[in-house]
C-alpha cells in the first residue's frame, strides 16, 4: 500500500516521524513536502496529497498542520476525498469503518508523536464495513457531485 504524506512548516517534524513510522510498518511513502522548515501554506500540501489519493496514485493520505483542521478542509475540496481530523485512535478507527475516510489529518500542536503513531496504526488497521454505512457514503458522494436527485432518493 502506498501512502501520500504532507504537512505545512508547523507539521514538518511530525511528518518526518510519521513517514519513518509508516516505512517501519512496511508501507511505501510518497512525501509531498515541505522539505524545510521555511514558512509555507497548508492548502498547497492538502491539495497535492488529496489529488494523489483521488487520482489513485496513492491509496491513502496523511496530512499534518498545527491543528489538522485547515489542511483537512483544503483536502476535502478535492473530489472523492473524505479527510478526517483525529486526535485519538477511536475516532480514527470509526472514520474508516463507517465513513470510508481516505485521508487522515492531525495537528502537531495538538498531539505528540507517540499518540500520532497510535492514531495512524488504528486508522490503517481498520477497513470500511459497508452495509448501512455504504448508503451514507453514497449520500456524501451525491452531495459532492451536486446530484440532488440521487441524494433525495438515498436520504429517504
């Protein structure tokens, strides 16, 4: 499995730690930057990672900024992306099982490296359950595609 990773300058150190952790777990890592601590804007990296996941170049993505919020908002603007911000493992697990998230985000100013590793491991070990959750993910897709007719049928 190939995982895209990116951050802003605030998340750089944690990004490097998580990239190394992913490699230790046996994942291929595609690092989209940044590659220095020079100030940069998170939307650029949110977009790059999200586009790589949306296009299928990478299976999943991980994004890091100060809180995880801004970079996940940027990623969620890319069609086909369901990015989630998590600060603990349980939400990360359920986001995969129930929402089929394909990008995980967290904040380097919110969590430390050991908790980040626990969150990543839990997120990666979970898989989409389908079933009743499939309809809800399809509703999200219909909203994204602005297909209100399909949304209304699904949302009954």
